[in-house]
């Protein structure tokens, strides 16, 4: 997609609106909306659980297009932790995913880091790194234990 034809869903919007747009695009299998969430930079990065590092819009688009060929994804972001500044934001997200199996729907969890940059077009994703989480929801660890063993 060229820079001239790229959609701009969040011009003047917030980083939270950009993130919501990303997850809504995943849930509706809307490839154009999803790609509009990404910055138009050569070195943007996407890593899916168990996958390699995808660099650039073309590689990222192809990977999501292949995913969407199987339909929409039932992903809900939760337990979001944020470090936001005026031009950059890093969000740590627990993604609750519903997977359809022969036995019926099963929930799984993925831990993701989403990095956003404020551009002339609004907030855009520059990195999405997702790793497999536990089979069940695990609590966040926010305090250092007193005992080391």
C-alpha cells in the first residue's frame, strides 16, 4: 500500500484509540484496517507466537492475510500496562484468545508488547511482539519476593 493511499484511522486520536483499532481489525479480519494501524516504515517488526521476525509492511501484511484466510480472530486485550510519552508508547498486553477445537472453544493466553510511535498521520504501531502465555490466566508479578528461593 502506498503512502498516499494508506488509510488514517487515528489522525488526532490517542494511542488507546490506535490500539483499539488494531484489536478490532483482528476481531473482524479487516486486513486494510489492520494495516492502517502500522507505521509506513521499513523497519517495523511483528513477531507472532512461535514465529520468526517479520520486517516491513509487506511481510507483516502477508502473515496477517494468511491468518485471516482462516477467519477472524477472537482476541480480547486485557490487563494492559502502559508506558506512554508524548511521541512513543509501549503497552504490555495479556491477550485472551478463543480457539475452536474439536471439543469446542478453548481459551488460551498470549503475552504481547505493542510499541506505538506518534507520526504525522497519528499514532501508529511500529512493533508487535507476541509470545505464548500459560494455558490458563496467570497473575501478574509486580512485587519482588522477599525470599530468593
